[in-house]
């Protein structure tokens, strides 16, 4: 991306961001963090590591344990990365043609 375009986009984003409601900022952060986590999981797998995303945790306790500013940070997920002790079970997915359609 040319520097001029980058600078223009950064300026636009920074001017809009303070006016976005907190709830929308949290939704944006959840989407961005989830996309980042997915990519990190794929990279870990490419390097022979196993991963496990966890969304069911006590967010307020994570904020407290890590002394996070709860007005600035919103825990989205916990991601474990390592080598599996035991082989996992096969995951079954529906075929894409059963769950997608085009109009």
C-alpha cells in the first residue's frame, strides 16, 4: 500500500474511532481477535503444534488476574498452544453443499 493511502486511511480511522460506541468497538475487537487467533492456530499447526481455543471462561477474573484496564481490554478467548499428550478425535463437518447456497 502506498504511504499516502496508508496515511489517509489511518487518519480517517483515528478520527472515527473515538465516536464509535463502546459496544461496537467490542464487537470489532472480537472479530479482529478471532481472525488473528485463527491465523495463529494455522501457523502453529504448520509448525506441528496443537491448539485449542477456549471462549468459556470468567472474563472478569482474567481481567483481575492480569490487572488489565477493563475499559481498554476485553478478553476474547484463551488459546492454548503445545504438543498434544493424546491423539484427538476426528472432527466431523457437514459437507459445504449441505449448508451453503448461492443466489
